[in-house]
């Protein structure tokens, strides 16, 4: 296989890299290879001097993350050049160049190993002291020490054992442990609550000293101290300057964005449509013990005894039974011959069939199954490969034994229970708010039955969800995660994935509700545009809106939003909030469960629950909680003053 051209060009650039961090983007034009007709960056020019912190702000899809991708040389610009210390980055050895850069992206990537090893990936020869210091700097040390295995805790595949905020702090520690010359932060604090964000932001401010830092953020409060702020729109720099300079300009886009975010943090007292919940506790646990009675054959009480037989009688009996055994042997021989022949012919087909079914069963396993280290994707692939070889060897007599054993086994049947949502007495739009790692996302995982609780029960219309058919249960739920999952298909196919037999009109209506239709229309291929593996051709905000459209087209009875607008700017977030409220109006029977750190998504909810260490410490409407002046009130005040 040929090496990529970027790698081939960098091999000749050997030697140590000495750079102080002066960065210059000079008239950059760029379009993704799969959308060569749609320019993402247009004559973009920006610079960062050594030791400076610059910020890139703008709406979703304006080209902010693309700048980082070009700086890391994931792609090459169509025209223009990027220089460091007045030297083109194409002149540097790629491996050594990237070792000088620390990156914390909006979607942190963790590996199925321990927290210690994940941080050590940033610097292979890092000592334990350096790793712990980096974790402290990223505000991750305290939550790690609360885990049973501390730094040896296995995070699971893609870090599924950790919350979004915890994953981001581990990724931040991994970037800081290498002490990079350039630090790239792409929404590095978007998954953190306000308290953790302030602590991590202070740590980042300390970490940024002495190194060049590029920050991408939608929360403008996190970049006010930047030396220079670039406002991007449609791939162009339309404004630049310090926070004070941009705020002093009447009608500037940055000022409008800042005012829009400030409006979210004012007007704490708002009218609420109050609704009460009726909680019914089912304390009667009906347990039926089933006795299993085994029937036994009655023994014949007449045992024929052998008396004094004559020689002729004994000889006749021996010949008789010998002939019977001979006949049985011939019959068995014929049957075994047919059996071995049939199994030998079907051996290859059986191998393929069993492997296919095994893979299908893997896909139907609970999420907890894949949390185990021995069940990561690589181990499963190796297991299927080795099992295929073993199955090919299991033909003939051994295969016959297996089939005889399988024929005797039985399987439990699924239970189907129909539940009507029309029996809802009150429809609640509730929200769970709290610091990262407090159990908010776990609530959704339990409701989806990714896991089952150790103790206690979850009821849906008074029915324990463990008694419901899991496929039917999940068909009633619509989930939008903090890290949206898109498939390597077209945009239309990704949206239509939410429901079978979907028309193009339904797809467009869902896209309009999610405020993604206008963006899709601007693409050369429109709804037929390929999004790439895991949606790599789109920005995080664009991916999140497509995931929202997929949920809208599903028309779920229960809508689950886990930081669904965390990757969006204030403008798009407000549009999505309006769309969600309109969707609730169109279907008044829908229950919505929201997990969010943002104040703007909290106030309209009928019930707000504050979680801390897995416990609900406060609950009520926005007005009730503000009157109590408790934990929620302190969080709101902290949000407003940040």
C-alpha cells in the first residue's frame, strides 16, 4: 500500500524542530475532497505570535475546526500557505511536528485501557508524577481518586465508562502532559458544567502561558482574555481584535453574539407553566415460586429370573440377541455414514452461517457487555476469526454431537406488553442538572436499558420497564447524545435512519425543524452529500443538528436530550429550542428529558432536578428552586456572573 503524499513529503524533512510558535495563515482556500465545489475557507488570513492566545468564534460550519485540521496537516489547502516561524509547515517532519502540538477536540477520543495509560499516550516516557500533575491541572485528579481503581480504572471502548465532562478532562490531561509548544483547544470545555469550566479555564490560562494557543469556543466568556479574537463567517475573517475592541464597535457581529449570550443569563424570573407529577410507589412485589416436578418411570416389579436353562435354550437366546445386535450395528452404520456425509457437505456453509449469527448476537448485546476489556471491537473481531477456524474443524462426529446437544436446549421466550401513552395524567418536561460525573447521563442509560439498576425499579406508565419488550421500549424513545453518531451514508439516509419508509418530504421537514435544511441546500449534492465515516466531513454543530433531525423524524413518545445543543452557537441553539418547544406543542403527550449545563435550556422545564454524587439534592420548578436559594440558586448566580 502506498504511503500518503503528506507522509512521503515529510520523510525527507528530518532533523530536530525548533519553533517558538509564531503561526501565520496566509490567504488559505480550502474545500473538503468529497465536496470540492463547496469552499469551506475563503482567502482566510490570521496570525498568532509566540506565546499569544487567539480565539476563533463564529456560527457552526464557519470553518473554525477546519483551521485546526489544516494546521495539523490532516488536509492540505487548495491555495495559500501556513507558516510557523516564517517556515512552511510542509517543511517540517510530520511526526516531529505533531509531537510539538497538544490537541483537545470537542469529541474526545479515549482508548479501551486505563486512565493512566490514556494520559500517558500524550507522552510515552511520562512519569507517574507528571501524569498526576497533568490530571490536577485538568481538574481530573479528584474524580479519578474517587474511583475504586483510581488511575487503573478501565474507561471502556471510546471511554463509555466516563461521562462527557470526565472524558474531556482526561483528554485535556493527555494534551498537557506532553507540554506542547502549540496548544489547540476545540471546544475543550463545552461538556463541563460552569463550576468545572471555571476551574479548568483557570488551569488552561496557566497552561497557556509561554505557549501559543488557538481556542475555538461558542461560550464567549471563555475567550475574553485572548490576545486576539477572529470572527469567522462562511470561511472568511469578518472581524478581529481584542474583546474590548470588538465590543466597542456598534453593530459588530461579535457584539451581537455576546449580547445574545448575555440575554440567556438574565431574566431569571420567567413565567412557568407548572405541572405536578403523581408518583406512585408499587411496594407490593409479587414473587411466584415455581416448583419443578420431575416424573420418574415406574420400575417393573416383575423381574424375570434366569433359572436352570438347558444348553439348547441358552444357545438359542444368544443367537437371537446376537442377530439383533448385528442388525442394530448395520442400521447405525448406515445412519452414521449418512450423518457424516451430510455434515461434511454442509460444513463450509455452516461455518458462514454460525459466524453471521454470532456477529448478529454481538450486535444485540447490552452496552455493559462491551464495557469489558475482553469485549472491545478488536477482541471481538479476533474471536470471530478464530472461531471460524475452529468451526471448520468441527465437522463429522464432533459436529453431530454439537447438533444433538443443541436440539435438547431451550430458549426463553420474549414477553410483549402493550402500554398506551394516552394514560399519562401529566406530561412533564424535566431536566437534570449537575456537575460532570454526577449521574445525569446514567439516568438516560438506565431508561434505555443499556444497563439495569442494581436496586430499585423504573416504571413506564406504571409498568416496570424490565417487563417490556426492549425493542418496543426503545422504539418509543428518541435520543440525541452529546457526541452524535452518523453513518458513512448520505445526509438523507442518516436522517431517514430514524424511521422506516420515510419520504423525502418528511426528511426535509425534519431538517427544517433542526435548522439544518438551509445548510444542506448550499451543498453541491444537497441531501445526497456523503457525511464520511462518523460524519467526519461535517462540523460538530452540523452533525448534532442532523442527529436532531433524525430524532424529529422518529416522532418519539419520549425525547431524551443529553447535551444536545452543546456544540451549537447561541443563534442555532435558540432556533433548536424554539423547534423543541414547537414539537412539544404539536405533540402534547410527549415527555422530554433534558440533560444540560446551559441556563437557557433549563428555565422552560416543568421539573428541574439537581444531581450530586448520584442523588437528587433539589427538585422543583425554576421559580421554586430560586426561592429556596439553595444549590440551584448558587449555580444560576455562578452562571450569570461568569
